[in-house]
C-alpha cells in the first residue's frame, strides 16, 4: 500500500507540471546541462559520420564494404565497453574522455583529407580515414552516446522528468536531423574543414563537462536533489 501511495503521489505531482515549469530559476543549471549535452552530442557530428560513413570511406579511397563491415562488428563490443566504464570511471570523467576521443578522431580525419593532395601522403589517407571513423564511433558509444541520457535522468527531480525528457529528446532529434541533412553539403564544401568544425565542438564539450556537469556516480536520486549536497548548486 505504501508503494502504491507513493506512486499515486508522484503521478499527481507530474500531472500538474507544464513545460513552462522547466524554465524556473531553480532548474536553470539542470536545463542548461540537459539541453547543452544533447546539443553538443549531435553537433559533434555523430549522426553525419554514422550515416555517411560509407561515403567518407569512398572519398578517402578506402573500401567502403570493408569499412562498414568492421563498424558493424564493433557495435556490441563498444556498447559493452561503455557499460563497464561508466561505473568504474564515473559519468563526468568518462564524458570528458569520450569528448577528447571525438576531438582527436576528427582532427585525424581532417588531417587525412587535408593531406590527400600532398605528395607522399596520398597513400596514408585511406588508412587514416578508416582509423578516424572507427575511433570516433567507439569513443562515441563508450561515453557521449549514452551519458547525456543517463545524466539527464539523474539531475532532474522526479516530478520534472517527463517534461524534461520531452524537451531534451526534441532537442536531440532536431539537432541530429539538422546535422545529418547538412553533412553531405559540408563535405562538398570542405572535407577537412567539416571535421575541423566537429573537432572544435568536441573540444567545447570537454570544457562544458568540466565546468557544469556534476559527478553523480554512487549517489541516489534523493541525494542528488538534496539542497546541502551542492551537486547542482
């Protein structure tokens, strides 16, 4: 009966919450973290690199079929790696390491295409591009692919989770659509320039995580929300 009563109270509290409630001053940091992480996750180029991986391999001169096969083979291992590391390292450190991996991968990709026309480096472009895409996918899955969703679910109070989840999901999907739509045009504009932009955004993600994202590993939802815990202050 006690559990049923608590569920009923939670449902009633959630029913009285509107989207506008999210924009109250007391939720400013939670909202900034939740929306910010979703924006940075997608603006790192994840959707574009995943959707257009075959095209990237072809532009670099690497066999597309081999590249896509390898990417398919590491889907499960990279997901398992993320599950293991998130509890060992914590949310915040893993988020920063993952963003650093994305940044370095994009720099590697930018260099591979930037050196494509340089005599003596042409033969290295296919391998460098393959390593860059593979590393990007693994580092994304190991951290920033799932962590924004985990962190978002932990930092908002119970009565705000539904509306907060809706807002960050819309932000994530809409930004992902924009990136995937623009990615091909960006590659036509400049291949090395495209990955340089994504590298800078991934670098910004490291700074964002360092300055704003709290460490919630080992804390219950109640402990995170305690005023004296200083987790979200």
